[in-house]
C-alpha cells in the first residue's frame, strides 16, 4: 500500500524568494499571480508582501512591462482585438488602469478593419466568405467570433457586410448598437 505524499512544510522568506525566482524563470507572472502562488506556500502571510516587494525592487516583477509585452504579443501573434486583450490582462490580475493603458498603447496605430479581415481569413481558411455569409446563421456566428476576439461591434458588422449582403440580422444588430 502506498503512503500518502508528505505534506511540505511552509516556506520562510528566503524559501519564498527562491520559489518566486523559479516560478518567474519558468514563465512571466504578474504581481497578482505570483502573490496567489506564494500565499499557498508561505509560513507567514507578511512574508508574501516582502517577497513581492523584493522581486519588484530587483526588477524581476513589473506589471506595466508585462502588460505592454502581453498586449503586443496578443495583437501581433494571435490577432486579437483590444477588448479581448484588456479582458485577458484583467484575468491575469493586472490592475484595470494598467490593463487599459497597455491595450490603448498596443492598439494605437493598429488598423482594426485590417485585423478583422486577417482574423476572418484565418478562421474561415479555404472558405468562400461572400458565399458563406449569404446565410444569416453564418453571419451571426462570425459576428460572435469577432466580438469574442475583442473587436468592436461597429467594425465587426462593417467587415461582415463587406463580404455578405448585409442581411436584416446585421442591420438589426447595428441599430441596437447605435441606441
């Protein structure tokens, strides 16, 4: 019969710093993410704050730098829109002000319509979009995909109308958005 794994003893400040270093060397973390991980390992809760402070002072932990790099990465490599990037940053425990500022900076010079066209081309690779978007269900599906990917409603509707006949569904969506 197997013995249950031994429970690891909580870490002191030096142990937390070593653990934080290992965690940060594996993958970039936000202060909030690291704080949550350290809290589960800490002997004393006040050691978590001290470890976070030391990591920030040493330059290993910088939420602003993380948010800017994350926003540019998601825009350039994954093709997401500003709203999705902001939501993802908030999910990573970045403060709302820093998340919004980083997303604004990353998307300042971006052409959202061109990003939407590339996104649709990637998601519907090999499909004839004008023919596909003749059916309202496909237009609605594309609209939901674009909104989930973080693109604005107005530009999402405009892009789908470029391919399709417009349809009553998009006109109704557009009038709802304008109210």
